């Protein structure tokens, strides 16, 4: 008899799915289908046929009430089944204890000698299937730069409202149709109603607004309980689930200062367990703790703002953040995009700037040598052939510049940026033939899944006619006896609708290492 289970760390998805199945099969049958991630500490090897592990990024290291049992949940889940399927999104890591990120999965699979198949979801149904909205969120929350600095609200219904009372009223109206809309918030308010049912948790008297956190009576079924729209949910009762419309209250832990997104973990409620342990970590590794706090806060709001299939309404306690979000929206039917849209920045070159004559469309404003000498910010424009074959530092970038352009207003200028034109059809799903793109030279960190400029003696790219190429990067790694991760295979894949393009596979036997020259940031 087969033994298959759906596994999640959060109880809410399991409770909701079980409730949906009530009446369709025996309770015993569907009860055994849903398991918590901490219930495999003593499971025998291969005792299950298939385990589907949802929201794997939320897995913890230890299990039990006090998180002091077992060895590692990833290891236990891999050992317990003949086939373990992990759905992971590193951008949804929202607590200090979340350890199931993609790198940890790869490391444990390697240690256990597991055969690994890695797939990427090319599309999704969340948020009206709008990949553009997800990319816009990454950009506007400063998670990563993308080609979507402006959101067309005709693509996805996002609204920034002026008060929490208005937000809740709009969500209650939407919820009246089918009970599929809720309000959620960042964890910036304490939970006095947990001990005193008559107390209020989220209070903003200037708006006549006061509400209670969820979980008081509906528990993990809050997202579908008949009257729970009057309450405010949190990350733990909505992650992994979808609504039609979501209202998000953004607290003071996420603000906009001098047109930059800043996070402030000190604004989190003292009862917030998701950042517990950061203070002690900051004593020994302050930079690491700060980066983790920044990641948790941004990921939390990204996750909350992607719960709505049809729309997301937002109230910001920081007025500057509300202004910032509105500046990055394009209303339906609006012909002129906001100033942050790179397309709106197109201007003619300055008279004293010699722009290359083969550029029919110059995507950004050119900067003259005189303007550069006076301190005007500028990014070099390079021939991609030069970029791939010549430079190794910022000085080389400047030496090879054909011209200089002003950075978009939404971009934070940093060393290593350059603009280049990409020719060919091998990446036309992401980069149209002839498009001007913004790159970052000599990128650090993981390159997996990113579009990069790569160079290797074995490359013979039909688009570039050289030993370099623009492709999606993926590497397979193996743990060496010395404990170092080594590349066993690098795959450079096209992303195109055009026929005739195949992935380029490079192994260590082919000589020198693949050199990642730059990574794509934005298609201009």
C-alpha cells in the first residue's frame, strides 16, 4: 500500500486543505495525507513512497515544542521517502529559524547521495499570473533590481490607500462576494488580546481604527472562517495560501528615507518570534545579523503582498513609503509612465557628446565629458564583445567606454555597472534582439538562475560570434573531500521562442573555468 503525504511546517495550509476535503473521503484517510515537518524524526528510511514538502524554505533545523529534537528536518524528510519533492522559494524565508533554502537542500542531497532533479517554475497562477507584478515587487522593495520598475495597474490591481480604515472597508466589500478576501499586517503590533479577549491589538486612533490579530478562536482556519475578515492575519496564517484580494498594513519596520527603502527590526513587536535571536547574533556577527533582518522584513512583505490572486490593497504607516509606492504605479489607460520608468527617461544626446552612430535608439540621457568632470553621475556604454573579453576591474570598464549615460532615477549608482546592447534571438523571452541592457560586472554570490555574460574557450555563440554568450546560468556542485563545493557541470541555457538554440554544457574536463563576466540587471 502506498504511503504519500503532503508536508508543511506551517499548520495553516494543512488545516485548510483538510477542511476542504471534509466529506469527500473518510477522515482517517485524509488525516494521514497531511503531516507536519517535525513528525519524521523517528521515521524509518524509505517508509514513505512520496513526500511533497510545500514551503520548504520554512523548514527548521530541529523539531519539537522547544526545537531541541531530531537532527535536521531536511535530512529527515529526504531519508523518510523514496522520493521527496521540495517546493522552495528563497524569497519567502521569513524567520531566523527558516533553514530549508535551496542551498541547504542541495547540500543535504549531496551528503545523503541522493539523485537530484532541479526544476524551475517558468510561470505561476499567483497574482493573476502576473510575473511582471512579482518582478515589480522585487524591484520596489529593493530585493533585487529587475526590468519592472513601474507596475501597470491594468495588469494587476494594486492600490495604495490613505488609511487602515479605508483598507479594511475595501477588503470587507470584496469579501462579501465569496469570503475570499482578508487583511494582513507586518508584525509591528503586540498581541494583548491573547490574554485579554476584550483588548485591541492594532490601534491607530487618528483613523478611528482598532482591530485584533487572528488566532483567537479560528486558529489555522482563520483564512476561511466565516467572520474572520474583521480580524487581521499575519504571515503564519496566510503563507502558502491564496486569497482573491489581500489588504496589507505595512508597519514602521519598512520605510522610505531619502527615496531608499530601509528596514528597522527594532520596530517589530517584542512578541515577534520570527526575529528572536537576532540581538544575540548581532553581538558576534553584526553585519550578518543586519542583512538577515533586512531579508526577513522584505521577504515578509513580499509574501503578504502576493497572497491576492486578483488584487492587493496597501496601507503604509510611513507616508514616505506610500508616496514611493504610488510613484512606481502606472494607472490603467495612463499614457505617460512615472519618472521611474526607464522608457520615460529617453532623451536626445547632449550636443557635445559623441554617441555611437549605430545606435538608432539611445535608451538613456547621454553625459558629456565636461559633465562627468563636473561630477555628474554616469554609467559607461560598452561593446559586449569588449566587456566579455577584456575587462576585469572598474578601471577597464572606463577605458573601454564608447559613451556615458546618466543612470535611471530609480537606480542606486554603484561600481561595476555598464550598459551594452544584446544581439540575437537566443534570449528573446527576456531580452529582445537589439535591446540595451544594464549589467553589473564581476558579480558575487550565487549565479544560479541569473542571466549572465559568460566566457569560455569552448563557447562558439551564434549570436555573438565569439567565445562569450548571454545565457541563463546553472551549476551543479559536489562536495570535495576538503569540504569545498566544486562545480561538476555548468549549463548555460537559452530562453527563447526561436528554434535551433541548445543549452551549452561545460564540464571541468574541458579545461579552464567558465568566467562569469557580468550579470543582467535590467532590460532598458
